[in-house]
């Protein structure tokens, strides 16, 4: 299950050096190539001075809103991401669409996730639940469960927080703020910098509520990668909406969890295609710029 979740996150966050389907050895070589290419790109960019326009009030609001987003324990949100990878002759598209509810009452964390994953031309329904220290996952007719830390389970589907953790503030080239009539604020930003060793350029818009929470956000990201001698362009659109938060959030509704089977280490290896957990870590390490 761990490998499945890692691959799910890789697919969700894209910008993947292994998106072309290489082996673990090829992946290591690709990561080295990507890092070298990104380093060369960064070195070239330092030769030209970049004029930045980062409004201090806009930056302060962004910092506060991201911090509130990270500490919000009771929320319902939607997150969608489209990734298009092209080498100029063929294109591969990955799409994810998650509906995520997380709650924490008296230190007891629960989560319910439903959505879809489009990869390699096939669409899969996703259901993930978390209750009493156990993660439950339905994959087709398979229903599996395993003890898992809540923070780790949440990290696989909380696309927005994962992205914000990787987006360093010194990457901002432009950041401006506009006040809306309803008391909310709109932030517009452009950014450029290496994320997980991959040079990215992007822009985004964020709507922050009057009480300082991120209600809507959308980012468009472009990265140029080289994989085994072939140049790839990765284009992503990442969107998120905060639907409910605080006391308005109702408890997570769970299916019949008694139908889920415990996943042993041996069964996990078989379910993940015979790959060991060490191998799974090698495959997923550094595979995503925003992971």
C-alpha cells in the first residue's frame, strides 16, 4: 500500500523524472541529469539580474494564509491537478481530482478521500479513509488496510500544502494584492526556482477570505527536463478550493470498514508488483518537483 500511495502522490504532483517509465537504475541516472540540467539553468539565470516586485503587505498575507492552511484540522476541500508531459512527438497526460475531508476532535484524527486518477489512458476511482491509526484504501474490488501515521497518510493527498512547502518565498518575482468588495483579497504571483532539483517557472492566483483563509487557488507551472538524452516539457495546472472549515465540518462518513483486509508485508510486496519497500523508496525519491 505504501508504494501505491507513493505512486499516487507522484502521479498527482507530476514533474516526474520517472514519468517515462524507467527502471530504478534509470531513475537514478535521470535524477542526476535533471539536477545537472537545473543547476546549469539556475547558473545561466544568475547572470541576468531579475527585477522583483514583491509587495510587503501581499507577502505578509500570503505567509499568514499558508500558515493557517497548514494548521487547519477540520476542513473540506477539493484539489485537482492536470499534468501534461511532452517530448515534442508524444504526449502523456495525468489528472487527479480529490474531495478531501479531515477532522480532528480531542486529538482524534479522521480522513475521507474520494476522487479519480487518470494515468496512461485509464481512469481509476480512489477511496482512502483514515480512522483509529489505520489507513483504508479501495482499489477496484480490492479493499486493504494497514496501520499508518496520520501525517504520512495526509501528505499523500494534501496536494496544496505539499506544494506550498516546496515553494520558497525567495522564488517570488511578482506578488501583488487586490482588495475585493466582499472583504476578501486576491493575490497574484509569478515565481521561478528549483523545486526538488527541478527548475520551474509559474504563476498563480489566490483568494484569501476576510478572516485570512485561502478559499481558492490556482497555479500554472512549466518545467523543462532532460531524461536519458530526451528533452521534455512538463506543464501543470493545480487548483484547490476550501469548501468548509471549522465547526461547519461534519464528521467523516465511513463505509463498512470490516470488509477491508489487513495487508501484510508479503502481500504488500505482491500487491505492489513484487517490488520491495526499499525499491519503492528508490522509485519515488526525488520523482516529483512538488512532492
